[in-house]
């Protein structure tokens, strides 16, 4: 993917943790495609291919970031101390949770191990990030962005596979924590977006992350309760409302230069498509089924475009540069 070996150690030093947002996009696409295949009654060949690709990409990213940790621990610490990039560290644990969830139907034993590691990492990273937020450091409103939702989103992902694995009470614990911090952070983020200066161009795509928490929480709630009740409907429709709000900003997105933050577009779309398919399956809603298929098409186009743009940026050495 990227030659980050000894020939260019400075490039390795700048290998960003934000690269793991690519994993969330690919695994989100695999789960959304699996849901679409189930809704269409077709074989899961496409979703399995995407999942296999995602596993390979995760191995590459984990190797290079592990190499960075060994060779340049100071650079990793600098990312941890960065007021924006710190929120992207849980993308590593989220990738493990999504990987375990996606693999569960085929290889449940292996998936459970991966999921368990993801749960432990998510708990540790979420607590560490939150402790950092409320510690002695002074954060400014300009440091706040929808990327701060990432630790909360990771928590509500736990029940997606946790229920099938029989880990019920732990799933409720993570779901409760995720829901609580989503509500708190939503208030802070909306205050920042409305009353302070606009997001910088690099972070504009993170607006789409607003869609993810209610969409994932809907799926998690249905998994935990086994019912599409009034609260579940509120969660799903909140996801649709945020999708419409983000859509009003779409013209601004197309004028922005490419950055890795563009991958933030993908997982929320995947989450909303899966949520639509779950609602359609539970209620028999044809309209939500069509929404799910439409979102999967948009998501597939977005991922394909971002793969091309990322490859071009890597070839042009526009990735892994110091800021």
C-alpha cells in the first residue's frame, strides 16, 4: 500500500492514525453489502470479497502503525496529544469490533476473539480519551468537531455482535455509555457549529459523522430489545434528519481538496443503510428497504471514489506529510 520502510523513515513518522478511518469505511461497506444481499435474497459473494479486502488492508495498516509505534513513539504520543487526532485512536478498536461483527456469521469462534480484543481496546481507549478531555488540558471550541463522536460510536457498536455472543450485560454497559456521551457531545458539537467559526476544510467531511451515532444506536437497541419500539423509531429517524441536514452542505463538500478525513463519509452511510434494512426486516417496510438499497449504491460509489483518490494521493506522496 505505502512504502514506509527504512528508505523514508520520515514518512513512517508521519503515518497518521486517521488512516484507520479507511477501515471503518471498508468494513461498514462489507456489513451494508451483506445486509443488502440478505434483503435481496442473493449469495454473499460481494460482501465476502469486500471483507477479505478489509482484512488485508487492516493487516497492512496495523503493521505500519505498529512500526511507527516502535520506531517513533514520540510521534505517536504527539498524535495522542493532538486535540483533533486523539479522537481518531478509537478507530482502531472500532475496526476490531466491526471485523468481529462482520466475521461472526462465518467463523464465530475467531470472530469472538477479535471482538473481545476490540471490546477491551474500545473500553480502554474511550476511557483514556474522555479522561484526556476532562483533564488538565485546555481545549478550545475550534478543537471540537464531529470527529469527537468516534469514541461514543465505538461503544454502541458492542451489542451488534455481543448479543449473539451472549455477552448481554456488557453490551448494555457499552450501549449506555455510548448513548450518554452521544447526547453530551451532540450538544457541544452543535454549539460549536452554530456559534463559532466554521470547520476547517480538512474537517468538513466529518459533519457526516453526525449520522452514525443514532443509526448505530438504532441497530444496537433492536438487537438488545428484539423490538422496534417508539424509542427505536426516534433513533432511526434522528439518523435520517441528520442525513438531510448534512445533505444541505453537500455543495460545499465538492469544492474541498481531498484529505483522509473524506473517509469519514463512508461509515455513517453504511450505518444508516444497515439501520434501514433492519427496520425493513422487522416491520416489512418496503420504503425503508428501498432507502437501504439507495444508500448502499451511494456508499459503493463513495468508497470506490475514495479508494482511487487515496491511491492517487499515495502515488503523489501527498499522504504522511507533516502538518
